[in-house]
C-alpha cells in the first residue's frame, strides 16, 4: 500500500506512523501535514525519511497540491487524521473547524475519487481501481452526550454539541454521501478519547501532567464529574489498521476500550503518580455545551474484525506519565510563544475569578 496519512505530525497521526513502522513496515507512508500549532516534526524525530517514508508540508484544502501528491506517489490508501481537534478552540473559532474538517475532507475525497475511479468522466460509474480505500478518522463526539446509562453504537443518532464535533459529524456525512452516490471505497472510524505520548498539552491528560510537574494549578471544568472512555493511542492505531485491511466497505466502526473514568479520577491518579498535591486542583467555569459522558459499544469491531485493545489503563497511564517525565525537552519545544498566548487567553480569566 502507498498510504497518504494526513495530519501525521499531530498526536495520533505521528503515533500511527510509528505503529506502522513497527507492525507493518512493508507499506509506504506519505505524510501530508500543514504543521499548524498542533503539528510538530519533533514528534517524528525517530522516523527516518527514506524510500518508505516521506513528509510533505501541505494543507488538505489545497486541491492542486493533493493532486500532485496522488500523482507523484501513486496513493492507494488515505488515512485522514488532519483536523482541528480541540473543542475549546472550536468555541473560539468555529469557522476554521468547518473549513479544515469539512472542506479539507471533501477536497481529499474528490482527489481520491478522481485518481481512483476507473472512468472519472462517467458520473454513473462506480468502478474503482482494485485495492484502494479512504479511511476517515472520526470521533465518538459526533454522537453527542450520554446520560448515566447507555453506550454509543454505530446506529446512535449523530447529535454533536460543539463546533468541533459538528464539523467532524459533517465530514462523516460527506464521506457517507461519497460512498452512497459515487461508490467510493471507504470506512469511517469513531474512537473515544485517546491518551499517550506526543499529545499536545492543551488536552486533559498531558495538560494535567505538565502542570503537576510545574506545580501549576490544575483547571477542572465544572464539577469534574464528566466521563470519558479512555484508550491508549497505540490501541487506536491497531484498530485503524484492522479497519484499513479488513473493514467492510461503507461501514462505520466505533473504537473504544471500555474504560470510563471521571475527569477528577484521572486528575487524582496523575497527582498521586507524580507525588503532587491535591491543592493544585482548581475548579473553574465549565466549558459551554460541555458533554457529560461518552462511552463506546465496541462490539462491532471486536466481533467482526477481531480487534481488541492491548493496554490496560493502569499500564498505559503509568507509561504515559513516565514518557512526559522523560521528554521534557519535547514539551518545552512544543510550548512555543503561540501556546503561551493561547494558555493565557484560555485560563487567565478563570484563575482570576
Ligand atoms: P492533533 O490536533 O494532535 O493533530 C492534528 C494534525 O492535523 C496536526 O499535525 C495539524 O498540523 C494537522 N492539520 C490541521 N489542519 C490541517 C490542514 N488543513 N491540512 C493539513 N494538516 C492539518 O489531533 P489528534 O488528536 O492527533 O487527532 C487526529 C484525528 O483523530 C482528528 O481527526 C480527530 O478528530 C480524531 N480523533 C481524535 C481523538 C483524540 O482523543 N485525540 C479521538 C478520536 C478521534
Ligand atoms: P479534552 O482533553 O479537551 O477532550 P474532549 O473534550 O474532546 O473530550 O477534555 C477531556 C475532558 O477534560 C473534558 O470533559 C473537558 C475536561 N477538561 C478539564 O476539566 N480541564 C481542562 O483544562 C481540559 C483541557 C479539559
């Protein structure tokens, strides 16, 4: 396979490239990333550029560039990670989320269709060259929020609550339409919250680890009793590979590891692992539209594709905390001036209250 990985300099994309190098090194990876604030080539410092791995700085909304990449590298598969991914930022700048996550995905779909369709001029033709696939990496957040009971299945209605999840849900629907209307071979995966190395410290787990290490206040939104279903990023990567290889065309697969925790449980575990003080906990104003609970029913991917997660949360979180302790230099480098400005804008008013 010649796999176009978009957003491969971000958290999950860079771990996917690393996972592929370890588990399926026979495939070529072409990593296209715009290197926004969330993209960092230092997250790929252990991946040498050679015949089997190429990095190209480009925006997924740049159709001319995508066309060039597909032609030059004979792309057979797309794994689309590229997105604006942080809910808090989507509350401040929804438009960027819509253009990147929706129109960027559509530009990729159009380019794949053009290059893979046997007869691109014929709008009725549904024939594609053999062995191609587009995999849209989506999120459980498209289903909205759960109450105390229940799980998201692939049949749950799409009820996104944030501009981020609305943009991801919209991209999913555009993908669905390209399968139904054009027969473009594709899958959509919807994963729960990931944690692991190389995650940008605006997300809960790396932010709390970093702040504990710096003895800075830990901003807990609302009452801290919101629930997320946490999965180690390498388990997400192995699930994506299973879908890429064995997923039935047109199908959606939920990915999750049955590991629900409240935010406060996670934060206390980090505090105790690092020997920090619970006095660092600061309850701040809640996120607007904050989803109370996410939880995944993973029975479709486990029974139909034989995927199972390999990390327990205890093992994964302690390895992750150790990774951030051992990689302070990586953290320092990603915390550029732009991050400092974001952090001040996002949290300073809460700490003043
Ligand atoms: P991230 O923010 O760490 O990385 C996103 C990457 O996309 C960055 O490298 C960025 O430079 C790149 N990018 C952004 N806009 C781009 C553009 N216009 N063109 C090219 N590249 C662009 O995000 P992540 O946490 O690695 O998430 C990756 C994908 O997985 C996203 O689509 C997200 O919706 C999905 N997802 C994330 C989680 C999670 O817990 N992090 C869970 C489920 C699904
Ligand atoms: P986040 O990592 O932003 O992921 P998502 O909102 O996509 O699930 O947040 C995870 C949970 O942690 C979410 O309920 C919001 C909460 N949270 C805080 O309480 N404080 C923080 O500073 C951050 C970043 C998140």
